[in-house]
C-alpha cells in the first residue's frame, strides 16, 4: 500500500492566489514526521516545512503552512500569495520512527505546480 | 545551503561497467542516504548509513552497494551497471535519526547507462 499519496499530478494557480497541495499518508507508527520539499526545474530538493505527529498546531514557515488533519491522515501544503518562483514540483514525505535504525523518508510521487500571470 | 557535494554531477557510461558515485558532507552529520528519482516514482531509498561502517538497505537496493569509511563520505557503487539504473541519484544527510529531523539533499547526479 502507498504510504504517501499525492493525488494531483499537476496544478495551476494564478499569481497572488493561494493554493493547496494534497497529501495523505498511511502509518501505524504513533510517532512520525511529515515534510514537504520543493524541486524547481534546476533539480535541487529544497526542504520547506515540517509537521510532527504530536504537534498540536499546524506548522507555518513564511508563505507556507501545513494543514494537518491527523484523524484523516492528511498533511496538505498551503502556499499563500503564489509567486512565479513557486512553479516547481512539490513532494510530500513521511519519516517514521523505527527503533534501532535511522528513520527513513518515504516520498509521494509529487505534484507539479505551475503559477500563471 | 547544507554542505553536501555530489560527484560527478553527470555521467554517461555503458552497460556492464562499474560506476561509483560520491557524496561528501561538511556538516559532520551521522546519517547519510542515497535515493534515486524516476518519473512516476518520486524518490526511493537505495541505501542509508547511520555511522561509519554502519549501513543498511532501502527499498530498491538490488544492484547497488555502499561504503562509508569516514563520516564525511558515502559512496554508492553500481557493480555492473544496467540500463534500468539510468536515473537521477540524490544523496541526503540528517543530523539525527529522529522523526523530526529533516533530510537535506545534494544537487543530484544524472546517470545515463547506454
């Protein structure tokens, strides 16, 4: 079964508008972390935001916020006031705790966001 | 920027040849990872290391081996490259293995096996 599901292969948003990128996850581990990464066309992977499974509040980092709904197992990324430079591939990822080993990062297949004028 | 350098950045080689990719970090982080990125699959973990000489397999480890003789270097080897190993390879590092630790990525190596 997919551990991380991103159902939107591509999204368009107009400049200055807000956009939500969906992410659902599956885990039986009570302790986990959820991450979003941005991959622009130049190819590098840029860490954007983190949400812990025990965090009571939604994470925010500048124009990025994470809409965390634990019961629904969703961790949607919200980008406010979109800019042309936000055009990129966005990946949701989860890190579970496994005793005795490094907790590994599992990625979704990504959503390509295109910001238009 | 996290101090992660991958080399080479691009490589073209032939089926059956050995290939070694290098990841070098200046952050003194304990954990290092190798991923491959293919269309439709996102990033998939190949191998990872949780210390010098401590390594373990990821979800797509067949055909790959790794070594870590120093904290700063993590090598990925394709013993006999196949066309299915054509991909973009990313190295990542993290300070710790806890679930709240983000991984920071190198710029990737584009590998083509002809």
